[in-house]
C-alpha cells in the first residue's frame, strides 16, 4: 500500500526547498521516522544525510556540543528525531540558520521530528519564527488505502490509522497493539515529558473522553467523576491535545444573531484508540455500542481535516434552539463548507441543518455518509462519499 499521501511527501520536499528547517509533528508510531527516511531517499543523491534519534544515548551524546557537531556536518541534511527531548537545541539552530542565511545558503538543512507539540511548538515559536515550517502527519486515512480497501473502509474505522494497528494480522492482534500503545504513553512517554499525573487517573480521563466521543465538553461532570477541579480537567485535556491524541473542535466564532453554544466538542482523534479504550475488538461489538455514532463522526472529521488545505479553520455550529452543523470548514480561499455527517447509507437531513445553513450561508452544503454515490439532495445540498469529498479537498491544494 502507499505508505504516505503524495501531497505530504511533495509538500515536505517543497518546504525543504523554501525553509531552513521543517518539522514533522505527529503522535508516536504514526510513521514520522519512516516518512523522513523515505524523503531522504528521494533527496538529491549528492546531498549527504544523517539521522539522529535523540532518545538514543549514543546519538544524544553526539550533540553534547551541538555547534561543533553541526559545523562538522554543514553539508548534510540532518534528521533529528524526538527533538523536543533537547530543549536548548532550538536557540543553537537559530544561530546556525541565521549564519547560513547571511552566507546565502541554508535551505533544507534540518528535518525535525516531534511527537509532542506541547514543547516543540512553544520552543520553536520563540526561537525559529520564520525559519521553520510545520507539517502534521496523521494516522492513515482512506485516500491512502488501495482502491479496493478504500471502497469498504470498515477495518480502518475499527482499527484506526496507526500503521501497526491497521496492518495487524487480526482484529485481536490490532487491539492488543493499541492497548500496549496506550499503556506506553501513560506509563513512559507522558512522565518523560514532565507532567506528574498518575497513569491510572489519566487512563480514566482518556476513557471518559472515549465514552463521550463527539460530545460537547462538560468539564464539571468530568471533574466530579475524577474528584478533581475543573482546572485540573483543563490541564489533562490540554496535555492530550498537545500530544495530538485528542482534538477540541471549537464552536463557530463568527458574528451571529442567534444564541450559540460555546463549549467545544471533544474527540479522541484516532478511532482505533477510541475502541481500544472501550474494549471494542470487533465490528459487531462496535456497531452495538452507544459510541458508534460519535466514533463515526470523529473518524470522518479526522479524514477530512487530514486532506484540508493549510490554513483551513474547522468548527461546529449549534444554537440553543437546535440548529446544528457537524463540521464547518472555512477554507483559505474564502469558501465555507457546511457538513452533515451520517452513518446511514440512506441519509436524510435534519431541519436543524437547514436552519443552521440559513444562518451562516455556506458556499457548499454537504452530506457525507457511508453511501458510495454522489447525488443532489433537497435545499441545494450535495451528498458525497467520503473519498470523493476528500479528493475535493485535496484538489484545493493545487488551486
């Protein structure tokens, strides 16, 4: 199968031609290292490359004096994995990049990989503003699958998009991998980042979010369930969002004469992790579980946002009287797409969707469902299969 979407690989190569440093962000095990090494192979054969894993003591020791090391490899493309583990590195990179720029060179020198935006973005924003481009690598999405698998993507929805989970030999093996992934994050990765949160407490919180997939955040209820404060819930949620494991979808924030709901909706970003947190191994178990609708909605949203052009703003719209749009995409060119997400293969549109569209006047009114045909619906609404809608978004990259 095609391991990575072509637009990501091409975009990375373009960024390396335009920026001194490029950062690939994504959760652990999503394939950042594989993508980086694949990209290195595509690079001009005349450009030497060097890969350093900064979780490896031997590789980390090579950066004991980073300025000397970088000067000794001034002609290399340097791939630095888990770069957030070395907090002081960004100031050094800034000085080296600026010196190279003054010398008339410096593009495509550093490829930085990070699994935690919590540190990487904060450090790089201060030190490398204007010198660093970001690319987020999401788990597998439907458009990356072979044609026959993309036509029936149920396995991707059930197992999620982490490569080792999706490609496991059985549903049971996939679930075991995801359960170990969750345990490793809770017991090793998060403590290494600094936050002192009991693993059991954070697991309970993460599981609560899975139970409430696609629901509006009710911090008070979560706080009461865990016997912690609302501020502590906000801290836990920010941590999981910064680790690119949870998404907060904000409410529509433009001017409106209607009274709008103001709480964000919360999603565990990978559907396979939702199902692992809830112990759902098979498709039958998923389809009979109350989370099935929220899981489907979150999975559709992650697939669409993985294909949306850079600069797209995503939100949802809901009024106090029930007018609602599941996903609003404000595109860089100025268009606004309103999307209703349905799991049924015979979708119908609620009155609330029509009312919400009348409020915000989107340029496209869309329904995406499990149906595999494209057809018009009443009220100027288009129904599109997921793959076709993703392809429409990808086409905007070249527009």
